[in-house]
C-alpha cells in the first residue's frame, strides 16, 4: 500500500511539473500571451512591462459600422480596454456606462475602448448599444472566435475585460464587472508608460 501511495504521488508530481513546464515554455518560445488560471483572482495585472505578451487577431464584424471590420489593430499606439459583453448579461448593463465614460474622458489621453459581443443576436446587441448611448465600437462575435488570440482565456466569463498597453500587450485582465474607479489608475499608469 505504501509503495502504491509513493508511486501515485510521484506520478502526480510528474504530471503537475510537466503541465507547468509546458505552459511557461510556450509563453517563452512563442512570445505570445497565454492565459493561466488565476487561482480565484478576478483582477490580474502583468508587470513589469517587459513581462507582457502581445495578442493578435482580435477582430471581427463591427456592430456600429455596417460591412466593416472592428479590430484591436485599429488603435495603434493607444491603450485599449477590450470588454467582453452580451446584451443578456445583467452586470454588462451596469458597466457599459462606466466604459463609455472612460472612452469619453480618456480619448485625448490615448485610451480607446472596444467591445466584443458574444453569445448574442445582432439585433439584440445593436439595441443594447443604442439604448445606452454607447459610441465606442464592438465586434459582433456570437461564437467568441475573436478571443482565440487570447490563448487559454475563458470565453464563458461574461463580463470580462482585457486591458492592452500601447504595444497591444496584455497589461491586465478582469474576470468580473469593472468600474471607472478600478480602471482609471491602471489606465493613467499605462498612458504614462513610454511608447515602444
């Protein structure tokens, strides 16, 4: 019995170590962002700036501009707040007003807001934005495909917000509703960072 317990413990340790090694190696080898489960945290920051990893491919059909594509790449050199939302989501209804306030108040500082609407119907999403006076663009992405560049990111956590620095590297992740009060100090700090 003791041998069996030791064998199981050794096997478990090997599996855990192999899993951790693969995740870290993937981040270093590819130099891309890989989300790792935060162990219960809902707000994660990535510092120092040199430790941040870029993301590409966040783009899709625009909700505000017919026949156009909305993308993270539309905001070169800007800090970008990407909010994942749905018209069916109660907390999204509350946070969208704070996000619009951030977009209005910080546009001249070099901050942009981009939404990603998931698990929704186009008319419901468009009505949601119109009813709340939202002027920042959103990607219409019912399947969540635009999030594939956020390797390992939980696409079922709505609302969630990813904040990108000026080089479009992931600087912070919020796995819950966010407010202006939470975002402003982070955004002020990212705006103050030197450009690449």
